[in-house]
């Protein structure tokens, strides 16, 4: 597919997703402005990622820290996008990742949270983080069990000082692999209930719920998602050719 055609297709896909998110919000009485669409660009190269930004996407998600760094450095997007790291982060990659001022959705250990906090203080920035919870009960899935999330937040209750640090602002959840939408909805409800419980217990606001992907974002929105992470749906019609693939 030519470059112009793929840009047009991405713009069309973006508009369709924005509209579907709007409808999903409206059908459960929610304001669509309260739902951030994160365009998950892990499937495509930097130029194709740029086309998604040109189409109007202001938030980009990557699973791998190195990919996030490369795109953040390569794309002339300063000030136009906010990066989201949605996959596992190793502690030795925290420093460089924080230079891209991301939201980190995938905090899955005490050690990682502490490292992000230390590094954020050193860089004098505030880093919004979400704790990844495994609500599917599938041990092969990433994220902490609900009990472990609770233990982690018990040990890390304080909001950062003005000078910087990690600010825990919610939870990230994924439905189990191959889960049907009705079942996914139950899992998203579990994530929301856990969030409500933790918020009540600690008194610290946890406004963000990052949940919902291409196949199940409507169910996630119905259960209170404030961030949906949408990838393949945005690249429909352009992922067939090898030229845009990473
Ligand atoms: C790849 C990925 C997504 C996007 O999934 P799609 O089904 O392609 O929309 C969302 N969240 C995480 C954590 C991912 O790794």
C-alpha cells in the first residue's frame, strides 16, 4: 500500500475508533472526555506511528522500553504526544525511560516502584504510574494478584513531594487471553472494585483505570476505564504489507 493510502487508512481508523469510544461512553452515560485513547504503536515503525499522531492521536503506547526511546528520539513530536509504557520495565531501564516523561502502566513490583520513585526524585519530575493487576486469575498473565497490589500500596502510600517522585494514580488490567467480552467485563468490574476498595482504604485518590484493548474496550468503558489501549484496530488494513511492520 502506498504511503498516502496508508496515512488515509490510519486517519479513517482513528476516526472510527474515536466514534466507537464516544458511543460506548454515551451508551453507559459517561462523558467521552473522561476516556483517553492510547494508540498502541508497538506493531508499526516510527513513520507509521507519526501518521497516527497526524491523524489526531496524542497518546502513544509502547510495550518495550527500547522501542519507546527510539520513537521518542526519532519522531519530531516534542510536546505533541504523551508516551505510555504498557509493558514490563526492568529496573536498569528506568532512568532512560523517565527521560521521555512517560506514564508507566506496568508497575509490577515493589522494587520497580521504588526505583521509579528514586529516579523521578533524582530527575526532579513527577511520574504518573499505574499498578498492573492480574484480575484474570490466569497465572501466565502479567501483573500482581489483587492481594499483592494491596500490599504494595500499603507500603507506598505517600504522594510525592513537590520536588518529584512516582505518583500512583490507578490500576492497569488486561482481560485473560481469549476471554469473551462478557467475561472480560466481569474482570474489568473486579479491577474497578479493587480500585474503589484501595482508594477508600488509603484515602489516596486513584482516578485512573487503564483497561480495554481493540477487542474489549466497550466492556472496559462500561466498567469505568479512563484509558483504553488500542493497537491492532488502528492499523487495520495496513498491517498486511511488510513495509510498515517492525
Ligand atoms: C499490545 C497491547 C495492547 C493493544 O492490543 P490490541 O489488541 O492490539 O489493541 C494493549 N495493552 C497492552 C498491555 C498491550 O501489550
